[in-house]
C-alpha cells in the first residue's frame, strides 16, 4: 500500500493547477552568448528560492543543461538539488522527429534532509510521453502518458527493498499519520487508464519487521481498484511467535491524512490453516522467565462455515531449560 500511496502523492504534486500557474511571476536575469551557443539564467529571488541554470548547444540538434536548485518551495516541501540532463531531436524527417533526453539529480535535499536521487530517460513523440526507465532510489518504473486529455496512461512501477522507516518519516513530514509498521518492503504496481481515475493493480510484501507490538516474518498483500479506492483481498500477515491472520478491506487514497487510521480499520481474521476438516488458528504468549503458552482453537466442520460444527480450545505449555 506504501507503493500506491507514493505513486499517487508524487503524481498529484507533479501536476500544478493551470489557473494558479497563470498567476505566477518569476523574476530572472542572465546572459546569452550567441558565439558559444550558451545561455546562463538565474530565476527567482533570495528568500523565495533560486535556480541557477546553464544551457549549451554542442550540436545543431542537441542541448545540454545543468541547474543548481537552491531551496525552492514546492508542494512536496523545500527542495534543493543539482540537476543535469540533455535534450535531442532525432529522426530523418525534420517535421516528425522525436524529442529524447534524460534528467538526473545529485545531492538532493527535501526539507533539508537527504533523499534518494532521480534518473529519468524519456521520449516525446506525437503528443505522447514515454519514460523508460525511471529510477528513484529503490523505486524503478517505465510507461507512457498521453499529453492530450484525458491523459491516458500505462505505467508500471517496481519497489525493491525499501526501508519503511525512511518512507514513513517522509510522509510524517507532510502531516500524514502513518501506520505502526516497520520492516523492508518490495512490490509492483500498474496504473492504466485516464490520469484522474486509473485502474490500479499491484502486489506488496514486507519482511522481518514489526506491526505495532507484533513481530512478523512476512506481510503479503494483493490489491486492485479504480483510484482513489483500492481493494485488498487475501492478504496475509505471518508470524512464528504470534498470531497469523488474513487482511482485507478498502483504502481511500484521496484522504492520505487518515492513512494510518484506514490501515488499522482493515478487516483481520486470525488463520493458521483452513481445510475441509475445519478451521484452526493459534497464537503464542511468551513470558519473561522463558516459558511459553500456546493457545489453539479448532472449529470442526466445513471451513467455509456453512456447517455449525464444534469448537475446541486447547492450551499447550512449553517450558525451556
């Protein structure tokens, strides 16, 4: 679910309101060197953020640039970074050529704290933007977005070994109450359809962390839906020293301020095994003296609950030496 929240939060910040943009006035000064085919510009002013950029033209169809972004206020927060990249027109037909390029950041700060740098390669042709690849720390992706309304998209994202503590700290910096969950997370996500309401499909897995007071080995979640409503089905939380259970429910990603509350309200059903003979669940209680008590419940009859069956609860006491 972290991947879903991240993808949509970043996307929302990337698209500014057109009416607001029409009222923005940005002061600048600079120099144009026609002989060297170079432009130097300083945009903004002290106290409100400054961008110092340089654009050079090494060939007839190519432009290289670099920019020093000095604490510019954005919807994500205060941003500082060194940005570099290139743009190039390619193709034999000068009227139908493709614009290709790449952009990278270094030494990126968000709200004065270091964050992972970004690397993007892109192509623009026939009013369609293709990104392949995108790298942002442990997050990688590729896809296409139409630049014509309704801005249809077909985007795939993959998350490799992201530390949840680092991710939650970024969300908390924006006033979002996060779930009491730690560990390392991996996952995959696809977004297809119009920009405002894409169809979402994905899978998330977290390993070797804590869910509030519970130490878990694995959390496995699969989800789908149409943004902003995402449905979780057949999710599992597996723990060797505590209860294991299934997770299901719906998250409304249009209200990220209640993300932690929504996660806690997901339906949980304690389950260890489930077959035609019955349903079994168990949990283990550890004490300070090293003793452990295991409580086990068995409900006989069909596992789908259509037969009444008979419930049995057993206690197992294990003493270590």
